[in-house]
């Protein structure tokens, strides 16, 4: 039986609470600054202690994002990041 994404997140928060610690929730923009470096960062996060990783998909009009995320998206897009490449990072 597989867990839904929401159930997995709830289980992770519960495990952290049971261990008496806060969860470390991270965010990275896929492909920033380039595909290889972004992939290496993404793959290193669990060993660095990340409990939950949010992977942002860069797009051309990120008006709801703050400046650092906007700049990360611009770098990723300039380096050739696409939705297809983003999905390849997590499959």
C-alpha cells in the first residue's frame, strides 16, 4: 500500500514531533544554477537532514514568488531547465 503525498508529509511531521524536534523543510528551484548542480543539490538534501523537500518548477512569470526565487527561476531557465528535465530529477 502506498501513501499519498499528504499522508507522507503528515507522517514525516509526526515522526519529527515524536523525536522531539522540528522538521527541516527545504525549497530548491529545479535546475538552479544548472541541471547537474541542481540535481546534486537535490540529491544531497536528505543526507544533509532535510525532512521534506519542495522542488520548485521554474517558469517565465513568477509574480507570486519573492526576488530570490524569481532569480533562481531565471537562472534555471537560462541554463535550459524545462518541465521535462524537472520531472526527470525526481523519477
